[in-house]
């Protein structure tokens, strides 16, 4: 199940892959509208920053990479999937934004989730010229679920697509909802979360992190 939270579409069960009862079935592609702005109003802000337990993702060589490696200054943690059409449409712009931000950052940490193997991600990166984003995977989506905040996601949805709020459930969004972007402060605490494809820009990332993550 993938989310295309544009002005016109929220649940892109018709745009990606719907997973039910352990059986995945391909769905009919659809045109994905532009994302909402990467701006403070597109994010649901947690009432209290969420401290995380020790969490790790896998790199291309299969090594565990702790999220704590990125602590020290605010950063974006972005979950996506190779089977999610909105994610596929969005990721080249995420790469362009990371390139524009440069070494000075802030950093965008991209993590491919459930079913997005290293081989599939590498093939996608090569095919689409993804040359700046890191290659990390979360094979069982455990990190994505651990970092999820249902209240923040629902707040994001209310602010970007209020007409769709009644059709979504927090548990389903936590497990299947991608693309998803989290803002973490310098302490590595989740401070805000947005679900759905965004209109990425370097200025938008800088401004949003400064406004919400310090």
C-alpha cells in the first residue's frame, strides 16, 4: 500500500502495490499529481519530541548502520519503496535536493522499506541517476514502524488532504504508508512527520528543519 498524498490523491492503492494477507498483487498505474510543498504546514508536529531506541538500517554491503550516526544536527529521514509509484516519481527530486544541499547539509537519509532489496534499490539508482542519496534498506520495515507517530501522520493528513482523513487508519499508515518523511533534531528525536509525496527543494528542507527541528 503506497500513499500519494497530493492535492487530489491520498491512498494510491491503485497506483502501487496493495499488500493484504501476505499476498501482493500488482495494481493499475495512475498519474501521480505533484506533491504538497516541503514546508512546515505539510508536517504533523509531535507534542513532545520522540526519543528512539537504538535502531539500525542495512547498507549496500549488508552492514548495520545505526541511526545514531546521523545525530548531532537536524536531518530528514525519508522512507520509500521500489514498488511505490509516488516514491519512484519523487526520489529523483529528493536526489536533486540532496545534491543542491551539498556536504553542508542538512542531510537527507533515505531508507527503502519492505520488499525493496539492495539489488532492486541499486538497479533503480543506476537507472534514474540517483548519485547523491545513501543506499539503505529496512527489510522488515521495523525502523519505519518504530519511528512512526500516528497522531503526527494524521495531523499531516488533515493539513494536506482533510477530505481523506476519515478513510485512513493509523496502524495501516504506520505499516504501509510511503513515501514518508520525518524530521529529527540534533538529539536524534523525531519532531515532525509527513506522509505522502512532497515537492522537494533545498530551501524548503532548510526552512522546514530550522522551523521545526531547531
